C-alpha cells in the first residue's frame, strides 16, 4: 500500500515540470556552495558540478532527459532575455569601447575564423566524421546561435548544444591560467578572448574576475555570435568546394 | 515593480528581434538582434533606466545557471560521444585554447600598436 503510494507520487512528479525545475535550481545552488567552499577553484565551476550531479541523479532514477527538460526548459529559455540584457554592461563600457574599437574588431574577426577553422580542422585530423566536424564548428558561439548554425551546415543541433557548454566550461576553467601563462594582464584583452572562445559560460567567469572583463567578454560573445552566424556557413561551403 | 518592468522590456526587445529576423530573413538569432537594438536605444537615451539595469544584473549574475539544462543534454548523446570521443575531445580542447590564446595575443598586439601610435614620442603605454 505504502509502496503503491510512492509509485503514484513518482508518476506524478516525473510527468510534471516541477521536478526538473526544482532539481536544476537545487543542484546549481549546491554547486555554487561547493565552489565557494573551496575558494573558487575553477575546476569546481558550478556548471560542471551541477551538470554532473543532475546526470548522475537522472541515471540513478532512470528519468529520461526529455522528462527532465520539461522543467529545465524554463531556465534554458532565460538564455534569450539574458542575451538581450548584455546590452546593459556593454553600454556601460561605451567610453572604453570607443577607444578600443579597432583592436576589438580585429581580434574578434580573427578569433571567429580561428575558432571555426581550428575545430573543423582538428576534428578532421583526428578522424572525426563530417557530422561531428559540423557539430563542432560553431561551438564557441552562444548556445542558441550555435544550434541554429549547426542545423544549417549539417551538424546535430542538440549535440552542438552540449559541445557549446563543454567549450564554455573548458574556457572558464583554463582561461585565467592561460592568460597568466601568456603574461596577459589587461582585463579588456582577457575579456574579449574569453567571450570569443567561451561565450556565456566564459562571460560568467569573467564577471567574477572584474566587471570590466565581464563587460568586454559579454561584448565579444554578442559580436562573435553575430560574426559566427555569418562566417561559419560561408567557411563550410568554401571548404566543401575546395577540399 | 521596476524589476518586472525591466524583464518585460528585455522580452519585448527579444520579441522584436525574433520578428525582425524572420521578416528580413537574416541568419542572425533573434536575441542577438534584440541586444543590438537595446544597445542602440541606450546610446540614444544616454542612460540605463533603473528597471532594465535591475533585470539585467539579476539575469547576468546567474548566467551560468542558464546553461545547466543544455549541459545535462550530454546524457542523450553518450553513445555518439563514446564512438568519436578522441576527435571530439582533442578538437574541443585544443581549438578552445588556440582560439583564446590567439584572440588575446592579437588584441594585445594591436592595442599596443594603437597606444604606441597615439603616444608616439612618449614611448607608448607599455605594460
């Protein structure tokens, strides 16, 4: 009788978005706490720990991803207004941007080409299928943009979404060390590189370093999303014509 | 109330972006165009309204949370990632590091060149 009751509760919970939404927020809250507890160790990036906890939980309970996403989509959907919101820090950095428009534009355009070219080239070099190469090509752009591009050039949009998140995590985890190793101290330079290579997750990390780095990362993320959607389909058709 | 107005305004700009993208058939995502339009509005108005400022900092301070549901999507692709884990891992890692390093070095070199040109005679800005 009691067991029957628990089953009924589980049937209700797994069919309603409430569970997916609640566990996402709870896992992320736990992830943030863990991250702070260990003094902001980049390896404990809250995205990494909360994604790992959620996957483990779903595998253990046997809950399918689609059921989870019924609830997760409410959070996922906020990526849209958050992208629009980047206009605010960008506007606040306008005076700096006016001074630096030339280096920003130059490094951004170069970065977008290098991101797409190197991911296709390296995947090809190590024997990846065309589908994987195409799914990787837009990986440095923010998720909604990258998914649209991936679909257009023959990749798998949902796989691209995952690769985008992993790319962001790699950038957020390695970024500050890489900049220290290269001897780069200017927060505007670090921000632009972070935003071009590691989109929103990199930008979230950049805001932890300084508001200036965050604003330039957000700017670079937004502009490179724009540039990637123009450059990648063109680059792919060019590669297909010549190789 | 200010927060609510701010969120509404962000959604209105996103909506306007989505509509324009579909009407004009440009390959740019709606939210990106919405961001560009909001940026232009702020430049014209010359200040950030309180409502938009509040909503924007609330969303951006938890930006990484918004990527969690997509990240969990990894589990739907385990078999594919397993089959081609080597090219995926190497391409993703190396390309991200190369992109970040190259972008940073190009921007550093060009901003120093620019600073050097602006203060030519004073020996540039240096480190």
